[in-house]
């Protein structure tokens, strides 16, 4: 048999649907009968098939989905064999290239990249690289890197090279302000449309010993007052405790204490890690009453940094005497003086208001009691002529007499009472009336006696 290619597609896209025609060829055998009868087949298990058309023509078609990332090209061998007694055959090889389609996004080699940098770094320092690969080919596999901008967050102090994924720190970092930060990095390919993937970049800032220890106790302005130690203090007596902190981390913040200078070095000792100042021996009378200690605080960084604390210690027989001396030497202002004065003034005002309220209440109560007593007593007219009460005419008066030793009482009605005119009036009826008035008054006096 003879195989003759009529048409051939050297390259087909990987997303070509099944039954896509790849090649067209014909088979001819010059013999006759069964010796000229032929059949064709494909060697191997390939995603292709042969379809006879007409007049010994065949089509080479795809019979399954193709994937360039698995197999980029195929070498197809077509075998044509006749039906003769001694079967003769011929072979033809067809090379088919699978073209790429942007069907794969980039993939990072890690989901999280962790990189570290020491604080106080130089600007534009390279700290590492991120890598993403794309299974496609050509521009579909060309990867570009970029930071993902997040809303509401400040621009990070890091940059990523768009071509190779190298990571750079833009400016010096401070461990005491930023311990670590995270950003998202996107890798995009050059396909149409482009595909992308993201990975997390975590930058950890390493500490550098750039901070000296800071002494919290004793404060710098309290060295004059000092610490009080009785002369009966035994060995191991706690005098004071030096407290210091270091804003660094790790061994850069591990602090040790030692006695750098003292008036009498053998009298005191300092705890290496605790900072406690204690007596190394019992206090004696020969020890100076004024002791000055300098404690050195040092961290374990490289190079180490240190600070000093000064303690003034007073050896006293009694704490009261020492307090008096300290107050005489440096009288401290009472910060609560104005507050106490305000409290006293407020208390005085409240007390005065309460007293005034109590006095007003007592006066009001007494007035009300007197008014009630006055309302309960009967009232009598002062003169008969001014009273309109009773059933007697105004020309009569009455008198109430109570007998001593008895509860009986009687009313006595008097004669009509005429007005008495003073002396010097004209004579006549006036004289009679005055005599009558005088007689009545005399009779009344006798009856009352």
C-alpha cells in the first residue's frame, strides 16, 4: 500500500473539541482483488482516530480532549496493510504540535512566605524573593508580581520586583514600633484574559540592641531623701530594690545588676537578677551614717548597653529621728493642702446652712403653737359699748363672779349704766347723772368687798 498525505494541520490548540480533523490522506495498492484491498490503523493508545471517507481517503481526527501541559506534541504512526495472502504494509508518521491556551493560573511555590529583617536596616535592602510558575507557555507563562493594595491600610514599607519577585525593604524599620507586618502579593500571567494567584508575605523585624536600660526605681530626683536603714539591721536586710526595664527583646532585654561603687563596699550587695539591695553584713557603730551606692544595670546585647542608679542610704538609730532630719533638710510641700482647705470650707458652709435651717424650723414651730393657743381662748369686748355680742342691750353690762372654793358661778345684772361726764360741764341733768354714776360705782365697790 502507498500512503499519500493530502492535508496536515501541524498545530492544533489544546482546547480543540473532539472530532477535530488533523490530517487527510489516501491509501492506494496497485494489486488487484484482496491483494489490493487495504486497511489503516494507528499505532499506540493516542487520542486520535481514523475515519474512512470515500475512495480510499481517511481523516485523522481527535477523539478526546487535549492537554498541552500533559503532552505538548504527538508523533502519530499510520499503518496501511493489504489483505493479500502475504500481507504487505507501509507506514507514515505524522507530527502534530499542540498549541498553548491560557488555561492555567500562576502558582506560588509557597502559600506563605516569611522573611526577616534586622531593625535599623539600610533603605532598599533585599530580604528575599517570591517565586510563582505558570504551566502555560509563551506569554501565557510570563508572570508579573505586584502588591495588593488593601483599603484602609497604610502603604507597607516593602516592595516587590515585578519581573523576578525580589522583595525589598524601602526604609529603615524600628522594632519597638513595628514587630511584623503582612502583605498580599499577586502574580499575574500575560494571557488574555490574564489569570492570577495570591500569596501572603510576612515580614518579621528582628530586634537590635539599640536601647539602653531605663531605671524606674529609684527615680533620679529621690536620691537626696535616700533609704533608711536602722543600725540594728542584720545581714541580709532589704534596703531597696532597683527596678529597670529595657524596650528591646530577647537577650537584649535581659538585665543584670551589680554594685559599681559604694561608700563601704563590704556593707551592701546587689542581687544579680533581682536588683535587691541588701546588707552583706550586720551594721556596726563604726559605719558612716551616710552611704552612697551606685548600681550598674546592664543588658546582654551585643554590644551591651547599661545605665546606673544612685542610692543614698542613711544609717539611723530610730526612724522618727531620721524622718525629722529629712523633713528639716528638705521640707516637702503638701500636695493635699488646698484640697483640705476646700473640704473644711465646704463642711463649714454645710454646717451653717443646717444650723440656720434648724433655727428657722424651731421659730416657725413656736409661732404656730402660740397662734393655736390664742385661737383657743375666748375673747371678750373691752367695753360694753364696743361689743355687739350677747342678748343684752348695749346700755347694760354683766359681770361674772366666781365664789372661792366652789365651782358654782352666778351672773349679776346691774342697773343701766349711764355715761359719766367729767367736771366742768353745765349743770342740770348732767349733775344728776354724775351723782348716779358715783352712787353706782360706790355700790359696786361695796358689793365686791
